[in-house]
């Protein structure tokens, strides 16, 4: 009992305040007034103009020589902000983006691009045009070809301008069936008529570019013909048909030839212009300035690039396995459609050409041979680091030779022996190339 009262006394002593003193209480944080929760304002999506500006800025970032990676996220943001400001300046001046970039490069002392762009050769006219003009040139060339051979021109349109290859296959097979029926059964009138509103015709043929021109070119004409009515009190109605002209029945072999041509044709493709250039010996051989044409970046990929740039620092700090790095490198290589390659000869001259990133090494060997006076001379090509390119079936992006690379040429043993013996050596390059050799700035 005494112990019980002692505990009560001690407790009272602790809680009882002296004269002029307040009872001590555990410290408490001031009570805040509850705040009304305010729903965050929805973030507005960037305007189309802002998206285009960001896309152009990111594309220009890709064109600049790759130096040391930014060391922080803030540095990355500052670089992107700088590019966006350049885009805005171009808009205010009313200048094309390319001209604004060129002016900015001149002000900052940046070297001009190693090539002005990617060019193509129209196989029908031989005209050389920029990449963004190649389809327009093909259309104009095929349209002009209608005056020469309307059947061939319409077939070119069908195979070239309809991008879904499965739809094209189904279309030409159905068209060939129509012509086959006429050729095999010329006496049957029903095969010489094609109802334009027929479901199969509409779904497989009518919706593709060039098909109507083909039927007209091979001898069909449009006619409105009576057909049995569908209603209870309707005996006849009218519909449009393609009807083969009577005179074509005496030219059935031409119809057969047109069918075979339709089935065997391929799309007309503009040929990549190599832009073969020979440079005199220069210490700047390994420096490349690429135009935006070399980069395969869609709007979605540009947004992805922006996200990857923000994550660059964190990714660099991660411990990655070799397999992870190789996978990332392969994904990086797929971003490029083209590659600019230079081959340095033992005498210092530099041969330059443009290639598809997915072309094989054999294309580069052929390119070099075509530049030689004697194309039989044995040689080897060495990639960066001196690695021999012995497998000519490998693609450039598989060898890491994108979007640009400097390679070296090494002569075979016979040529090297002649040089060692002190025999007078003339340049192996074609004289007209040497006469047009340029200086590499």
C-alpha cells in the first residue's frame, strides 16, 4: 500500500506546477487548418506547331558531331532548349529550317555537311532528285510514259504507288483471272463484261491506284447496261460495266501478253545515287557532318529520342552486361536508312559514296572496283580499328558502319611486291576521277 501511495505522490510532484508556472505538457505541433483539396489542372498537350518545332530541334541535334555526352539532366535540357530557340528564330525570320540551320552553323563555325543530302536517280528519265522529291518525279515520269505505252504505264502505277503488297498481289491475280476468262472463252459474252459495283471488284480492284487505267488501256470501255431488277415490281434497272471492245477479240494475244506483264512486273524504284566523290589526301578524312536525310526518325521516334536523352545519365550509371550493350547498339543501328562511307587509299586519296544502311559489304567492294582503272587489282578493305571486312554478305549496319565510317584499302600481295621492288607506280584510280578530285574541308 505504501508503495502505491509513493507512486501517486511522485506522479503528482511531476504534474504539479509551482507558483507562476504552467503545467508542463508534451510539445505539440501547431494544428493546421485543413486545406481544401484542389484537383490538379489537366496538362494540355503541346500544339502541333510546338511538336513540329521540337521534332526539328531533335533532328538537328542528331546532325551535330557527337562529343562528350552531357553530364547532367540539366545539361541535356539546356541543349534541347537551345535547339528549340533556334527553331523559333527560324519561324520569326520566315526562313526555311535548313537555311536557318546553315546560318547558325556559319555563325558558330560549324563545318558544312559532308554531302548536301540523299539523292536518287529516276530509272525512267535518269533525272537526279533529292529524297523528298523522288516519288513526285516517279509520278511525273510514269504519267509521261502513258503516251508511249499506256498498258505498261498503268501496270507501273499499280505496282509502284499501292504500298500494301498483299493487296497488290490479290488485285493483279483477280485482274489476271478476268483476262484469262476472256482469252480462254472468247465466245462467251458474260466474260467480256465486268460489273463495276460487283463486291469483289470493289474490294480487290477498284480501290487501288492505276487499275481503271489498266482496263481502259487493254481495250475496255465503260457502258451503262440494263440488268434484272431486284424489286418485286421492277423488271430492269441499269448499272455500269466495263465491256471489252469488239475489235479486241481479234487481238487476244495482246490481251494475254498484258496479263503476263501485269503478273510479272515489279515496283519502279528510284535508284540511290552514290554521289561518288574523290578527295585529295586530308587529315580531316575521319570527320563527318551528316544532313538530316541520313537519319530515320519518325515523329514517334523523335518523341522516344527525347525521352531517351532525359534518361541518358541514369542509363550511363547502370551496370550493363555485354549482351545488353550489343542489343542497344543493334537497336541504335536500325535508326539509320543511309550511311556515308569513305575509303582511304594507301596514297592518301579518299573515295566517298552514299549507301543504304542495309546494303551488304559487297556493294562497297564493287563501288571501289568501279573507281579503279584495272578492276581486277586485288585489295582488302579494313574497317575502323583495322578489322578486315572479309564477309561481303554482312550489312553495313551489322558491321557498325553507320551512319558514317572511314575505311582503309590495302592492296594484295602482288601489288605490294611491285611497290617494294621500286617499280614505277601510277595511280590505280581512273584518270577522270583524279582530274576532278576535291579538297576535303
